[in-house]
């Protein structure tokens, strides 16, 4: 009988232990309530990549045990794509206890929310990240509450970027972090200059067999009023002419007058860089390097291309101000598109021609071969013109052959003089 009573006590004790353990769990602060109604509205800008969110939480104290919270941002961008990984919350975890909470059970939290370093800059003008801040806590983080969270770009973003690109083309540029026309035009000009440099270097090295690491044999006079430079800079100066004419509307639709003027100054200053660069990088007792000449030519082409692209953006303003008819504007646009294509092509052929002539001047044998070839072609063309005095085409061919022969003769003379002086 005593043995049966002894075993009967076991489940009673076990039940008491379970109840006491359950009471201990329930006594812990396993629940909380977010008092902040939200949304937490934050703003970032070019010089402000973080902001502070203030959050009030009511903790239900049932035993004085601390409450551990975890903060997780859940966001999406304007295209409804997940953007949670683009934002960082500091601190990401926090413990609330009566000892470290002055107004317990109410906790006033200050969370620093910033853009992830790998995602900067993520917000452009008009962009926004929307979603909520998820707060987990309690036993096993079973308690979950949320508060709305919105992150937008502040006014300084538009000021820093300039006039915005809107429409479908704006979405395309945003993929590359470009939000304004000014930034897009400068980036496009730089891209054209880079492509020009790569193409010219490849053509000079692989096709013309020109060693770009050598110094120029002849000194190139970097004068924008002479040689091939005058054609490029003359076409680029058209932007300044249009701006000086004062035919803009009071409120331009695409870019402001200040941005147009700023781009004109920017590309104008870019045209001053090539001659300075070529003059500074001279070898001792010799002329500038060929690759520096090629780089300077690429910058010139990029600056001119930027001015022409700016004019393309500017053309619709002329229609809006009735400065040009629609037909004249379309013709103007077509001419500019042709110039945008021909200017780099003309610059490429001119740069390669200059480098090729310089290469012949440094190689007497190549200069002699070119001289002999030009002489033979001139004699043949001259004879054909004499045999057909009434054929205008043959006369033009003969005149062109004569000019080429005179040029090759001068190059051969310079190459021979250079060789003699080197001896």
C-alpha cells in the first residue's frame, strides 16, 4: 500500500514541475506592442546615406526578464522588386530590460537605417523604397509586429543631378545610375571618346603597324584654327552660337537654361585639355608621345560629340518657341545626326593619317617607298589626263595625284633630313 502511494506521488510532482516551468515562461516578457503608428518616413540624398527612425515599444512585463528584439527591413522599389538587401538597420538586435530602459515598460528606440555600402547610390530623384520594418521578439521570437517604412530621396538629389530624364528612356538610364540629362550627355560623350581611343589605337597598332609608345617624329601644332581640328571644333561651336542667339523659350521643357550654359562651358573647357596634355607630356629633346597625341585627339572628339548631343536635346526647345518650323527642325535634327556620325569618323581618319605620316617621317625607307608609289601614280594619272584633255574626271584624278605626290615628296625630304641630323 505504501509502495502504491509512493508511485502515485510521481505524476503529481511531475505535473507540479511542469506547471511551475510554464508559469516561469509566462512570467517572462514574451510579448510587446509597437506604439508608433507609422509610417517611418526617411529620406536620403547625395550627402546623406542614412537616417534615424524613432520607435516606441510597450513591453508587457511579467517577470522582469529581458526581451530580445530583432529588426528586419522588408522593402521593394518602384518596380516592385525586392530591395530588402539594400538597406541596413543598426542595431539589428536589441535587448530591452528594466535596468537599461528608463521608462520601462515603454522603450524609446532610435534605429539608424542606411543604404548598404554595395548599393550606394541606390536612390535617384523621385525614387522610393516602400515596405515595413519587421520586429521579432519574445520566446523563440514568436511575437512579430510590423510598422510601415518608407525611404525617399530628398530635394538635394534632384539639385545634384540636374533636370531629370523621364519616360521609357529614363528607366533605361536608371539602370546605370544616371538620372539627369546633364549626367547622361557627359557620360555619352565620355563613352564616345573611349570607343574612339580603343578603335584608333587598334587601327594604328594592328593595321598601320605604328608604334604608339614612340615619340612623334614631327611636332604637331595643336591649333584649333588649323588642320583637321578646325573642322571638329567648328561643328562643336554651334552650341555656343545657338545659346548666344537667345531663341529659347522662357521655360525650356527638357533642360534649364543654366544646364545648357553649364554643358557648353564644360565641353568648351574639355577642348582646352588636349593641347595642354600634349604639350606637357614631351620627351626630353623630342616631341610628344604618339599615344598622348591619340588620347588628346580622343578627348577632342568626345568634347565635340558632347556639344552635338546637347544640340540634339536642345532642338525641341526651338520648336516650342516657334524659332523653327517642324520641317526645319527635323531637317536640323537629321543634319546633326549625320554630324554625330561623321565627326568621329573624320577624327579617326585624320588622327590615323597624322600618325601614319609621322611614322613615315621617322622611317626613311617607308617614306621613300610611299614617295615612289605616289610618283608613279602621278605620272600615270598625268599621262591619262594628257591623252584625254576633255575628260574632267581624269583631270581631277591627276590633280589629286599631284597633291599626294607633293605631300609624299615633302615627307620623304623630312625623313631624310631627320636621319641625317640623327647621324
